[in-house]
């Protein structure tokens, strides 16, 4: 089944992937949903795409007939272990800073009983907390008991809409059938799992008054010869590939971290005024550099980075960056050949296209939190599976875009949403896994010294020719680096980043 899912992902993206060997079996995590299958398929697809890109750089494109035939009885080029994949979906749960685990949830975040069901409020960012309190008519100093009282007197949908109108984040618990009949559920059903499409050429947009030829010429990135030398150098699958990470919470950071694990140069762009979840920003920053740019006052600093980038990953609400001049078409004007990756909660179509959302909220809205338990109260998945799956699928889409760019030219857009990923997980079927124990992490953890202390983390899953991806540097402090590209030293041996296996 997993091999078929990987093949389908490749076919839908228009790329040829190498054969993948899958080890391990379900159930991998305590759930009725096939999380291990989704984890293995998504991670393996990203790993296989990295292997295909590496071959392409070495002028051995898959499917060309020119690559050497594998010896009879040899193992496939790409491998994935289902247990390792499942543990990777729980990476923030196993992360430690000096043996201290993360506590990513703010005091007011959680599930509340409404008059007719359940509602989940996401209050991890202060402005989302304030919006939730305002939407419910409470003071900024209200506590959990106040929320319990107010929610008990209103319906879940009333609370969902009130908080959303105020700019907050909430989701009522729906059944699977209710979501499938919902206008947004129907809109999500029409979306591809990983949307990959070619962006209009800048010349096409000039005819509509977007840019003059002289302006585009002044924005030219490095020459094709320079770019080719950069992306063909190095001994890792994505050596020389430059990735801008404009994301903050799990799915996007996981996508960029995955590309870093295969050797890409990843520059994470944040801003001092934007809120972060402190532990998560560390756990998802392995292998990256970090700078600060305030788009309110220095958008040109980001454009300069875009002009030399290969991939831009963003997880703002659909349209938010376009309003600031950084939509996919704008990126393609600044940097012809860009791969623009967009991650959203509910997709780019439908009445909820611009709605804020997070993994726990999408689980509530799509019926997963209802079905994963007995229906009497929310029962979330044993992992932020929608976030992680969307992150690995976005990484796969980014590499697929690079593969298509090399063969066909052009700039490319990738679209992934948590709600569409939830529909994919739903479609994989069910199993009797709700009572199984959590899998062992034996052999899957490593330690690395950092500015924050000694970090214990889940090693990157997947194998290419028997070698694991790895992060060559520990997480940086937010904004530690300048807003400029600086190619990291290319490692020669997997694990050279200083990590060591641990229990």
C-alpha cells in the first residue's frame, strides 16, 4: 500500500521516483487512523524525490534509460522504516533541552464543552488569546474558569464564528459526515493533495501591466552558469539549493528542516515583533540559519534574498503575502525559476480559504478528533500528524518543483493544506490500533550541543543508498544571522554535524 501511495504522489506531481523499500508495519501509533502509513508514505516520497534530484544533478535522470541497472537482488536506492517515520511525526514530543521536555500549550488553549458539543480554542499566541476572549465578550484578564462558564452557555458553532470574527482561532468538533457535507469540506475535496503547477512567465504578466521589461532585467538573479555550478556542487542530494523559510508553526518549519536534512541551505526569516512558540522554534530549526526582516519597513531586504533563492516556503493565510507584494507570481517576477511553496490550514478555495487554523483545530473540524475516540469528547491523534504529514508533503512538492524546473524550465507553485492532508489520512482506511502502546524510540534519538543546552532529538528518517539525512548544525537563536546567503560547509559523512545516537 505504501509503495503505491508513493508512486501515486510521483505521478500526480509529474516526476519519476526511484523504488522505495518499506520496513515495519501498522499499527505504529495508538489510533484508529493509519498514521504510520501516512508518515512512511509522505517521508519516503520526499526522500525519493531528493534521491531523484541528486541523480538529475549527476545527469542520471530516472526513467531516461541511461542510469545503470541495479544488480539483481540489490536493495532499492531509497528506504523508509515505518516506526522511525511514526516517531518523526512526534518529534516535538521527544525533543529535550537539557533533558527538559517541551510544553507548547498556553494555559487557555484547549477543548471546552459547549451547550451542544465541544469547541477548541487555540491561544498559543497572545493576539489569538486576546481575540478569543474579545469574541466571547470576556476581559483580557479572564481565566480558564471564565472560558468554561461562557462556552457552556453557547453552541459550539456560535463560539467558532464569534472567535473567528474577532480574529482568533477556534474549531467546533464535527463528525466526519458533517465535515464532508460542509461547504469547506466539499471545496477541500476538489483540491489535489500536493498541488504543483507552473506559474505564468513574467512576460505574460507584463502584458497585464505588472512589470516593465527594464524592471525585470534589473531583478535578474545569478546567471544560469553560476546557478548551475552552485546546485551541481556538493556531495549531498540538495547541496547548493537555497531555501527561504518564512514559516513558524510545525508544518512549514518541518518542510524546510527536511530540505536542510538533505543538504539544502535554509535561511529562516522571522521578525522580532512576530510571536513564536519558544520550544518549537528550536526543535524545528536544526540545520538552518536565522535572520530577522520586518516586512512592514524593509520589504526590499526580503526581495534581495528571493532573487538568489531556489525555494520559498510560506504558511501565512492565503493571500496575506500577496498583499505585501510576495505572492507566487511576484516571486516569479523577482526570481524566474523560483519554486513557491504555500501551506495553509483549509486550502486556497472555499468559504474558509482565508481562515486561520492549526493542526488541533483541523482535527476538530474534519471529524478526526470525533472519530479517534468514542465521540463523547474530543480525542486527538497521538501526534500532530496533519502538521507533520503536510510538512513532508510540502518538502516533496518543493523537490518535485525543482525536478520539473530542471527539465522544463519555468517557475513553479506548490500548494498543500492541513485539511486536504486530513482527507488523505481519512481515505487511507482504519485499523484496530487505539489500544496499542506507543512505539519505542530505541536507536532513533541523538544528542547535539547547542547554545540552548544539550538537545535530544529524533534523527531524520529515510535512507538514500543506505545513508540517512542529517542536520549539519544545531538550531540557531532567532535572528542570529544576517539577511544574506552564506553557503554552509558541505559535509562528507552522514552525522558529521556533531550529533550522536542516544537512547
